[in-house]
C-alpha cells in the first residue's frame, strides 16, 4: 500500500458520502488496512481500495453479479470501480458486521442459507472462475519463500502436495457453472440496513464459478481441526441442506465432497499462520499449532475426491 493511499481514500469516501464534505460533522473510521484491501467508512458509505493487481474487467463483472442478486449479496452503489492512486476503488452502503466478541450469536444459519441461495442462482452475467484455489496456492507460495526452514512448513507442504491439481489452482475446477463466493467466513456477512436488516454476503473479490463445496470448506476445516464446536458446524450444515444447497448430498455423509476443499483450506490457513508468526518473530500460538497438526494428520491419509 502506498503511504498516501489511506488519507486519499479517507478524503475520497467523505466526498462520496456527502455533497458538501467540508461541513460534514460525521467521523471517518478505518475498517481494514491490508496488502490486498484498504477499507474506510464515512457515515453510511464505505470505500474499498482493492488489491493492486485487481483486474478491472473481472472486478466489474463481479460487481455486476452483486448488483443483480441484491437479496444474497450486498449491492454496491455502482458496479463500476473508480481509480485512486493506482488502485481500483468501489463504494458500498455500510452494514453491521458480525460481532466477534459474541460467538454465541454467530449467524451460522444465515450464512449457510445465503450460500445455498447463491449456489442455486444462475449467474446473471459471465464471471471468471472462483478464486479460492488460486488464493490458497498464493498462501503456499508465500510460505515457501518466507519460512522454508520452519519446522511447521514441511507438514503443511506435504498436506498441500497430496491434493488434486484443481484444488491447488493448477487445473480447471470440475464445476465451471455454479456461482460461488470464494472466501466465506463470518467476516463476510453484514446486516443491511445496519442493525435491523437481513444478513447479506459481502466481498466479491473472489466470487466466480467453481466447486460450491469450497464455500463450506472453512467451517468444515475448523470443525475437523477442533476449532469449531460440533453444534455450530451441524447448525451450519443443516441450514445449508434445508435451503437446498447443492454442494453436499441432501443427507448422509457430506465429507465425500467436503474432504478435498477442507484440506485445502486447512493448508492455506496453516500456511498463513506460519508466515505471520515468522514475520512477527514469535512462536506459533495454540490455534496455529492445531492447524499445523491437522496438516500433519492429513499427510498420512489420502484425500477422498470423487470429483478430483
């Protein structure tokens, strides 16, 4: 991120929110500052600066999908991004996010129902492939370059190597028609209108066509690693099935299709954890060790992949 992007984005969102920003008494809040995204809110408007390598044509197609599926995805104010300091910027209405300090109120059923509706919806316009496997591959590549001799790196890479090529982003996905979110977690839901509105999915940067089980893979992986309570996982899975989600069988064992994506998300999350720990010069914490240990267990059992 360029050093002047954040103040420029702050001024930009203020101007977008009000016709007369100089007289506006509202405060501006920075919601996220990462290499792949900077997000700033002013009043009821949120501006997001996307990753430096974001493709304008692909992003516009993804924004168009959000505009045309308003009951599932939060629609942007306009499906056309603008440019600011060499970054593509989009504008969104503000909504209330999931409260990370209240895990008992986590909207697992809402998340699952929205995913099922997204997976059943015909793509309203042509979109690129879902970016989930490509993002996982990027995390693994970063692990190789930043922590090649860390003791946790070998089990993560071993688990990754056992996956089929499509899950490593090295071959086309076996499903090329189902609309997927591509990066589902609870941080990708907001209530709009704020506080009282229904839950909606946000963040279309990875949206596209692909294997819908990938969207269930992060909670599945957390459950398999012991990081998500069985009750929460079953609430999520049951709600998805009740809503007619096509990613898993309507009853019976869901792991015949979840196994490969869940392994891929476990390896991706573990790779990011090790990379961050090395960058910070600290040991792995308990959760991070759990992810690496899961990768070690995965390396001893071949993945089940009827579509792999």
